C-alpha cells in the first residue's frame, strides 16, 4: 500500500503488517486494535470504558468500529487476550456489526458466552484456544502466550505473518506466585529475542510506578492481620473477576475461623465460571449462601461483595445506604476495600466510604494496609520484559499520555532501538525497517443509551474526556 492511497480502498499487502489502534491508545479502557496483512484484518480485543462520575450521561463507551465494520468481509477474527471489561465488554454490542469468529481461552470464552447469551444472541461465535497454543486465523498465525494479571488466563498474543510478527502483550504483570493459573511463560518470552519480531505493543498502565508490582500471594498475611482486628462482621470488596483474590479472601476467612460467602450477582457468576473452568480450589470450605450471611452471628461472617468502585447499584453501595435485602451493617462491622479506585470513580467511592463511616462501620483501604496489589507491570517489570524479548520497536498502549510517555522512556533506557507513541486512529506500517505512519483513520467512540442504541459521542465531549485523563 502506498501512503497516498485513500483509506476507502485500504487493503493490507502481503509484504507489510499494518497496525491501527481504534481504542485504548492514550487512554485506559475500550481496547480495540487492528492488524492488517495480505488482504485481511485481525482485531485484538473489543472492550468498553466507563464514563464514571465525570460522564454520568455516558456510563458505557466503546470504540467506534466503523472502519472495520465497513470491510468486515476482510476481518478474519477477533482475538481476545483476557476477560476484563475493557477487553471483552463491547462484544455484546458490536459483534453483530462484525460477525466473525471470536478466539479466546476457556475461562475467557465462558465469560464471553455468558455475555452474548444474556444479550440475547443465539449464535456461538467463540472458538476456544488453549494457553500456549498457536492457531491460524486467515493469513495470520496467533500464538497465545500465558502471562499473569488480575484475572485467570491472561495472555499476550504473538501475531505472526509472512512479513514478521508483533507481540501484543495484553495486560500483564510478572507474578511468581499468582495463586491460581499456570504463571507467565518466561521461557517463551525469553525465546522471542531470536525470532523476527517487528514490534512489541505493550501495557503502560503502571509505568509511572517505580520498582516491581507485588504478588497476589503477598496479600494473605496482611489481610489476616487486618481481619484479626475485627470483632464483628468483615465485608471485603474486590473486583469480581479477580478469582485469585477471591480465593485468597476465602483462605483468610478460613484462617480467621469465619464463614465465607459472596454477595452480588457479578460475584456469584464469577465463582460459578471459576468452578466450571477449574479455577476454584476444591480444598476451600463450602460457600455460605449470600442470602444467609446476614443472619449469622456477626463475628462469624466474612463476606465478599461487589461495589469496590462505588457503583450505585452494587451490593456494597446498597449496604452503605442501609438498603441491602440480605445484609444490613451494624456499628463495629469492618469493610475492606481490596481494590484500587479507577480514575474517574473517586467521588463514588468516597461517597460509599463516607456512608459506611456514618453507620460507624470501619473502613480499610490500600492506603491503610497491604490489602491490594495491581495487575499491571511497574517500571522494573517493564525493564525485565524488554530485556527478555529485546524487541526492535516498542509501541506503548493501554495508558493515558502520561503513562505512554513513562513506558516509552523505560523502553529507551532499556536499549530498545525504536519507540513510537501513537494515538487512536493512527494507521501505521510495521516492517523490518521500523514503523511508518501512513495517516489518520476516522476513529471515535460510541455511547450506549439506556434503550440499547449506540450513538457517537460528540467531539467536544471527547476533548473534555481527554482533558480528564491528562
Ligand atoms: Zn485492560
Ligand atoms: Zn486486564
């Protein structure tokens, strides 16, 4: 393809790999990245982002897939790295516009199938891939490389083609004691330095954090110590999809001699998926039904619930409003936020915490004790992986401009020869000669209305969102 070619006729050639992020470059959320080669396109992830407190009129946003929807006969498939909402959340809304196979590992596939079924889709477009497996998708080969993160089965994908390959890391950390799952594939990552990798497209979420990200296994002792201070109920809130965290919390409860259960639909659903996919250890004590927890003696209760982001309809927000059907909190109960606040949710979280304090309920956050670890690589983790893979080119993604700049700086100081920071809609050509920008493709975002329609969000609103993340 020549750079003068209009985007309308854009057909990837057989001697190039095209790279086109439509979401997730310059922001955290709504990931959608396209790769083009030999007449075909491949999409990696299809996620949503939450409008949060700043955009209450736009609670759910996603990348506008118009570019790829207009040429969907060339879309060979959607490759999903892992099951977080910013990677799979848009599938129920956008799959109808794309109608191609969706590739995912078994745990992620179970999450996607549940979502599509709840959205009323009666087809099953999901093809399961094992971690470590390499499959053919159109003219691409796609290899799933096991990583560690804050959900079961996170993967990097090595997108291979006759013109070279790209390592798309997805979300990751280097956790040597991940509690569940097979761990990250150090051997395979290290082996990539001997292969024709054109570029590494890499998670930047924690690039501004020095040092290394802690392990899930670091949390058990501090959580037990916090739990030992509690005389009445313990309620912990965490991201439902962090199955390793739920397992740790269940073990903390057992160690404290308390009965354990989960409250909230998302939590119950996730435990069910974890059970059928083999991620719920069989040695854990049986879960107490969420509806019964509120009626047990208070000092016996350890419950985990949704609502770590202050979502108004979550179990925790209802408890804080003294309006939960099954669990009314009393003075002296303790709530542990085993989570971080996603930027944009500060006010909702603060509101929930204040309501809890007004009920004389204790509140412990990651500011008070080691009750949360991140799922993303800090600076030293990034240095390590760059040293293993030794890519000729790094493209930081999955971060605000500040995170991308920090990751770029780390890559440069790790002797990566070329580093390129791109934004949504930047069409780039990757080759052994490096990266070249070919031009801009119209990109934007869609907002989900309460009636299910998707509407483009106006440019001025985009600018104010950008201002927020800067
Ligand atoms: Zn993500
Ligand atoms: Zn993730």
